[in-house]
């Protein structure tokens, strides 16, 4: 029996041409999946019929006409949308065997939905992708994984700045590329690629088709983020499923990474994770809940006792209220006053850590009668050991920042993300540098 090997490919490490091609393929896959019957049994039957088409087609003459006729017959029988129309252009552009190969791989790639709408996103949909892509003439399948997210400049720069600050292992930001819809520019790694007019039209067409098929949200942002999809669970869900499986050393490691993450969130003005900030008050209200959906961690199922979980900061950003509008200057000053008083000095670190973990606990208070949370997670959140781990993480990140030059980071980001425009870049980078001066004093 032949073993099928699988290799994972994430969006962020694709070449520009591969990314353009993948967006087109994904658009076709999603429309093919949408053309299948919603009933599970009928969908399975339809996929079997589609499989017979390409299997028989490789051995017959006049392959284009016969395949189209079979597709049209299938459309009349089962499909709410015209599958045949989806492939006519491919038949015209490619020779017969190339078409059959594309069609064969498509059928095998839509055994499950290739795209799932997360329902999240401030600037538009956040689409989670996962599908197999068989390799012709090989025992290897590609598992294509990733995230397509319509976003704004605040998230793009915050994620990149945070990534630039992370040296020690344990805390990561998902790798990503950014595409500017209006300018046809793609930023990946340290390079900007200007797409041709034809490539830009192709990308925009298929991104629109993907969005229309997969989500009801209308995008407000001009940027599309292509990100790796990390393997793990968000902290909130993980507490229900994972926490009792972690060893104590792994739990303390997680708290250290949360401390590192919190320090960087304070630096960047991200008030939508551990740190919560309302009307000039940071953390000092018991009713303020942390947003644990923006923290992910490695599943315990993949770890041995001596292995430490990786914690991921996702959905990064900074509050727009600090940057834009008539009250932005006052909001910035108020926030930075809170930074000075937040308790990051030696005399008040314990109080800050205790309150931060209290906010995490507050997120679970609405879950009543859950013995796992009440007995184990809640106990860990109240332990002095956990608070010390959190403090250790904040201090570690502060030390990492002290040996870096925030002006060098800002200059590098200004060059890399020049597509965002000088005005936006200047406001964001100046704000972060002001915060750095306060936190690293």
C-alpha cells in the first residue's frame, strides 16, 4: 500500500507568482465547493461523479467537448451553480491533459470546505484556509494552510514591530505578507513587489470572488494580509481542553510568555488583549476582561514534559483613538500617563502582574460550575509562582528591548511599509517610540 506523504505550505513563504496563482486556485476551489449540494449525501455522490469524469477523460479523444458535456449533465442533475461554466475558460486556455490534471486536483481538494469564515475582523472578513493539493505523479500531497484577512495599517505595523522585538524563544507572531489592493503592491519578507496591471486585476478579481463566496462582511481596509495559520488553540478554548494536560513547568512558561506579550502590548498601545484600557484606567477595574481569543498556544497533545509550548500573539494592533481624530492627542497623553503609573517599576510589578492575571480570570467568571476552571486554572492564576513568572516575562522582554534601538526598528519599518503612506507611518511609529521612551526609562 502506497503511503501518501503530506507537506504543509503556508501563504507567507510563497513567491509572488506562487501567491498570485494560489489566490486564483483558491477562488476556483471555493466556487466549486459552493456549487456542490449542501446535503452531505448528495455532495458525496456529486464528488464521486466528478471523480469519474476526470478518471475517464484521460483515456478519450476530444476531451474538452466530452468533459463539458458531462459537467453540464451533472449541473442539471445536482448542482445549484454551473460547474461547467467555471471550467470553460480553463479548457480554452490549457490543453486537454493540463485541464484534466487541474480538474482532478480540484475535486480532491474540495472533499471538505477549503475556506472557513472566522467571523472576526475589524476591517473585513478573516478567512481560515486549509485544503489538500495533490501532486501529480507523486506520493506527496501539499496541505495548503493560511489566513486571508482584510486589515489596516495599524495591524500590519504592530505585528511587524512586535516580531522585530522577539529574540528569545517561546513567543511568536505569525509570519505574513501584505497586499495593498489599490496600489497593486505586495510586501513579503523585506521586499516590495509591484504587480503588473494584469496581475493586479487578476488578484483583485479573485480576492473579491473569494470574499463574496466565503463571507457576508464588506471590507473596510485597503490591505489584505496573507498569514501563516498556526497550529494550536486560543487561550480561552485551550483552558477548557488543554490546561490540565500541561505540566507545571509548561504552565509557568506560558505565564512568562504572557508577561512578554503584555509588555509589548503596552509598548504598541494594544488594549485588546491582556491589557484593557477604558477612560484613562488601565487594568484597575475588576470588571475588565482580557480578550483571550487573541492569544494562541501549542496544543498539549504535541508536547512532551521537557518541551515548552509556543505562545502566539495574533490579531495585533493599536487603538486608533491614539492616532486619529480631534481628541487623539489628549488620548495619547492620558494613555502615556497610565504607562508611567502602570506599575512596571520594581516596587509595583507584583501589583501589576496580580491585576493582569485577575483580568484573565475575569474572562472565565461567566463560566459557572466548571470544575476545571474553578479548581485548576483559577488556582494557577492566583498563585504567587504564576505572578512571578508573569513578572519575569515582562522583565525579560524589557531587557531584550534595551539592547535594541527603537529608532533603527522604526526606520526599517518605514522603508519596508512605505506603501502605507508617510502620514500614517509617521503617526504610528512616533507613538510607539514615545511609549518606548517611557517603558524603557
